[in-house]
C-alpha cells in the first residue's frame, strides 16, 4: 500500500515451506513458493515495490536494473522504469533479463506475477504485515534471495525500533487513519502501518472490519469520535489544506507515508519521524 489505494524462515508459509527442505533446494519466498535462481549469482534485479527498490539500492545499487515509476528513493535512481506497481510492462521487464524480480503480495497483482513467471523469470514475493515480519523478510530476501551480506542499515533499523515505547504517545490515542478519500478508506486490521502506529501509542478504530482497508463514509468516521486523525501523504496525498478540514475539532497529524508504510532503510528513521509528527498537533498528558 505504498502508493496506490483502489535471517529467518518464510513469513507467510513458515512451517509448510521449511518442512522437508534440503540444503540444495531453491530458496522460498514469503508465500512459501520456491524461487528458482538458476544456480548462479544474482546480478540483475527488477523491483516492483518502492520500498524494496530502496532496500536493494541501499545495499547493492549495481544489482538494480529496473524499477517502477513510483520508486522515488533513493534520489537520482537510474534504473529503467517498467511501469507502475499495478501495471508493470512485462515485455520491458523480460527484455532487461533480470535474475530476480521482487514483488509484494499486497502491492502487485497476481496475473502480472504469473505472466512474469510464464516468461521464465524468477519472482520473489514478500508478504509483510508486522514489523517483525519486515525484518525477517528483508533479511531473507537480501541474503538468500539476492545473495548479499546482511546490510548494516537493517541492523540499524532493528535497533531504532528496539524500544519504541519511549517515543509513544501517552496516554494512548484512538485514531482513524484515512488512506484515501472519494471514497474515504482507512487502515483496518492486520496492516504493517497499523502495527507501527500501535507501537507508537496509536490504536486504530476500524480493526473489527473484515476488510484490511475498509471504505467508511465520513459521517461514520466522525461518529466514532477518535482522539486523533492520522493523515499520511500517500497513497492519497493529504496536506494541511486537504484532509484536516473534514475533521473539525479533532486533532490531526500529518505524517510521512514513506515512514509509515515502507519497509526498508526508511525504518531507521521512522520511529523518530513518526513520533514527532504524531505529537505535532496532539496535546500531551
């Protein structure tokens, strides 16, 4: 959910994927799917996920040959653009002859990933819904998938989140977190962003809905009387003049969507950045 609305074991398929595996078996991704890497080193990577693009670029920039139009970090990225996360150009990706394509189960569409596999390309799919899963998944992707040493920034990110309670809002706040308007959509259950906010003292009000990103009409959002409204600048670009006016009388916090929803090097800064932004318009006890 980075830009659009509408070492451990695999995150998604842990025990199933690990059971009965031999040392020479191909590695498996977060969904427990084997990723055949061809036996040689990974030298060319295409990333369909902005945060994974940043993770590879910060670790081994020479590997990155293709990235989406939404991949904005690091600045000056020179990789070939291959379309969006929801509409990648399969032919252009295949022409780049990557040894590995990086994707995300939530961010990318299954038919596109199937088309890439049908073109003979190995696809590594991440599935990240908690901070712990992010750390485990990134470690495996970079080391087992890309064949790289564990990067120092990953250690720094784990250290930065070791004691988030010291930065958390006190008392804890109930919140709605819109990610889109027209229609209004909010963070619900089982999301990476919700896990980060929970560690910083923010409890989401719509985790009882069946959808992870439920559409909730504005009158209903107002009726639940949140302590706080958190407005990220992606996937919808909420600003000081586009968003807070819909919630009169309720404290609003404008936060960095990259630090809230990306898993990668941005995690090293995220606790401090988000904590400061959450406090900007919130009275403290």
